[in-house]
C-alpha cells in the first residue's frame, strides 16, 4: 500500500520541456523528499503524481497499478499546500471536513473523522475558530488535517512550511515526520531547503532541470555526492 513508481515520465508545456524523462520508485512507508533549485520541476512532478497535471509521456503506477489516467480523487493521495490555502470564512471544523463533504459523506461521520484528525493534530480546542484566529503553525495543522481526514495512503507536500518563520519551521518539520510515522503513510515532500531535506528524508531525490541528479539517503548524498551539483546542493565538498 502506498508505493509509487514513475516510468519514463515526461512533461512539456507547449515547447518547453520541463521533465525530459524520469524513472523513480518510492516505497511504501518512505518519507521521500524532492529537493532542487527553484524552477527545476519539483512542483510539476508532484502535480503529475497527484493527477493535477497530465503527463506528456510515460506511466505512473500506484500500488503497482497504472494510475496514469486516474482522476486526482481516485489515486488515494492527499496534497498539502501552504497554510494560506484554507477557506477564510469557514471554521476549522468545516475546513478539515470539506473534502468529506464534497465526497458526500454524511454529517455524523464527517464530525467523527474531523474530531479524530483534530485529536492527532492538537486542534480539538480550535474547531469552531476561523483561520484568522489561529497562529501560523495551527493554520498549517488545519491544512494537514484536511489532507489526513480522508485517510490517504500517500501524502504529497509542496513546500508546506515556506510561509512560516524559522522557529516554527523546525517544530513543524518534526510534527510532519511524526505524523507520517503515526499514520504509516508514504510521503513525498517538496522543498528547496537543504536542511529540511537532510533532517526529514528517508530518501532524497535531487532534481536539476527536470532530471534526477542522484537518489539516496541523506548520509549517502552527504558522503558520496555523485557530482558537484549534488555536493553543492547538499552542502559537503566532493
Ligand atoms: P519548482 O517547483 O521546482 O520551483 P515548477 O515545477 O513550478 O518548479 O516549474 C518548473 C518549470 O515549469 C518552470 O520553468 C515553470 O515556469 C514551468 N511551468 C510550471 N507550470 C507551468 C505551466 N502551467 N505552464 C507553463 N510552464 C509551467
Ligand atoms: Mg514549486
């Protein structure tokens, strides 16, 4: 449950080739971080996996099954955006429950699932508040709550902490990896921040211009960077 495989995945926007051809395997339960400079195609790759963009070529397999043509809602994935993607006029309860409401789940079950998610995320006392009445970290937790409420097998995070201040980022890193383990999920986490990659990942995928420069554990990349790009990005001399 929760494995993802990309086979010769490519993506172009018109003439612009953003991802030439990419092969990658992410195992069940792994915390995989995509890292690379701005514009290298991290978000595009995540959106292809989520089904928010169509591939130009290649296949995406989820749990061994071809998911290339499935709608986002059929893929068993949940995407966590930056915290400002909350609905400002809705309570925390309604924000977290929104995906279930859209899926036609009945109210009693929505309430139960929202309350379970709130417990995991320490938001129980904040369910009737509006997003503007919360701190940055609490807002980010609500955004995560909206993702976990559907019990996905896989989480996709796109730079979820980039709006938060430095101290809070450190806390949220820990909270996200703890949650990942608690839920037994597979996670893909996009960042341009080397420290986040090194501290959170089981597996790091270093991207450059839509190509994979290297895949490995933080220690492998640190001690045996394959080239100067990886060395420069991960921060050890080659
Ligand atoms: P990253 O997340 O690594 O910063 P992106 O995946 O957002 O990079 O973007 C990679 C490249 O693809 C950039 O050059 C960007 O301009 C281009 N791009 C992304 N989305 C679109 C789109 N919808 N239409 C055209 N170009 C796009
Ligand atoms: Mg991006």
